[in-house]
């Protein structure tokens, strides 16, 4: 029991965060109390102002779990500012490095990650969350530019951030205080989609981009196991975020798809955040290259 407790998710592993709204990485705070606790279950949002995306829910979940340093980024300045406010609302002491930008821009990503490391020294956890849905079109209706845009952000952007983060992770020591077999140097979680596993009408570019993220995750997991880095992804089902329910009437339009899942409800961003936290935590120390589907059973039906 003693050993088991020692191996449980330590909030101190998340104490020092280099995290972003849409990609984030976290680094351990050597001064943090070595508390032992299971990942905190994320609280659902209370107010309309808190209605935000999966990235914001992930950032808040990490801060609730004890993360004290976090890097946040988003293309949209207002969204980024809202996330910073929400994170400070949980812990006013949290150190935030926030910079808006485009994750499909190689120069921006490299600078962001270098500056994050310069400021916080380590990157222990990185979550790639930024994504776009694109237009609902069949292949013969879609322009090359539309196809390229979805893939540039969802797939190439995710790879650019992962590459920049892993470049630093491979050089850092494993987190101290971990079991000698279960120790890790870093953990990466990519946000793919249930549509990276199955598809639906009018989702050719999106489905392809998310399937690429799933297999990119596996490839990186194979390549970096030897470095003590775990790389996994989550595949959300239909989640209540601005992407899906941001427009008037969008919720009604989604209902037929929601009904496919045996649980017959839309998911909360906090439910994805909880899965992300688990995959980052020491409790997932033997989970590698996995695509964790969090969809109320959509893909099994
Ligand atoms: N909501 C769902 O039902 C659902 C389902 C499966 C997968 N996902 C995935 O989850 C992730 C988060 O989606 P969400 O539902 O929170 O959507 P969202 O629209 O609320 O959040 C996506 C965020 O990404 C940002 N973004 C877009 N392009 C960017 C770029 N080039 N650089 C930096 N930031 C950029 C947007 O500004 C936005 O804030 C996405 O990758 C999405 O594909 C969502």
C-alpha cells in the first residue's frame, strides 16, 4: 500500500506548469509540497462566461490539481485572455506565460516553447488542443485551400508543438520522487477526435487530420519510449464547446449525432480534461501510444 500510494498521481508533478490553453506543458516546481493525491475531478462550468473550449478546461484542471506555472496560447486574443482570467480565478498565485499566435506557424511555436523553457526551466506535460473543424463538405465540393487549412492546424500544428516540446523533454532529467520503473521524463497528450477513428458525412479533411494525429501519437510513442516520454491522445466525442454549440441552433443540429452515443448526451469539456490529466499523471505510467476515446460510447454503436 505504501508503494502504491507513492506511485499515485502527485499533484507536485503538476505544480509548475508551462501550459497553454491549446497546447501546454507543465514543469515540476521543486519547492512544491510533495502531496500525494489523485487527479482532481474537474468541476463543470457554472456561468455562461465560463463556456469555453476543451483547452481552457484542461488548463483549469491542471491548476486545480496544483499546477503553479502554466503557458497558454491561442490564435484568438480574447479567448486567451478569458482563459488566463479563469486560471487566475482558481489560483491567483499561478504564474502564467501567455502569448497569442498560430500553432501552424513554425517560428511562433519554436519561440513560444523556447521562451517557456527559458522562464520555467522544464516542460513536464504538454497538451496539444488547438483545432478547427472546417466546412462540412464532401471531397468534390472542397477546395485545396480548405483541405490544407484544416490539416495545417490540426495535424501539422500539433506536430510542430510536439516536436518543439519533445526537443526539450529529451534533455531534462526524469521527475524526481518517482518509482524507479515508473518514472517519466515528460508526457504529451494530443487532442484528436472520435472522427479520427470513425467518420461522418462532410468531414473528409477533419477526419483525415485527426486520424493523422492518432497515428502520429503512436509513432512518437514508439520513438520516445526509450527517452522516458509518454505520448498519448484523447479522442473526444461530441463536446459542448464553442466549436460545436457556439452558433444558434447548433445544439439542435447535433442532436441526431448525440443520439448515436448510448449515453445520449453531449459531453462536457471537463470530462475531456479529466482524461487528459489521467494520461499525464504517474497513474498512467504504463499507458503509451494510446488513443483514449471519451465519447459516451459513440464509436461502439
Ligand atoms: N468539441 C468537440 O465536440 C470536439 C470533438 C472532438 C475533438 N475536438 C477537438 O478538441 C480540440 C478543442 O476543440 P474545442 O471543442 O475546444 O473547440 P474551440 O473552438 O472551443 O477551441 C479551439 C481553439 O483553438 C484555437 N485555434 C484555432 N486555430 C488555431 C491556431 N492555428 N493556432 C492557435 N489556436 C488556434 C481557437 O481560437 C479556439 O480557441 C480541437 O482540436 C478539436 O478538434 C473537439
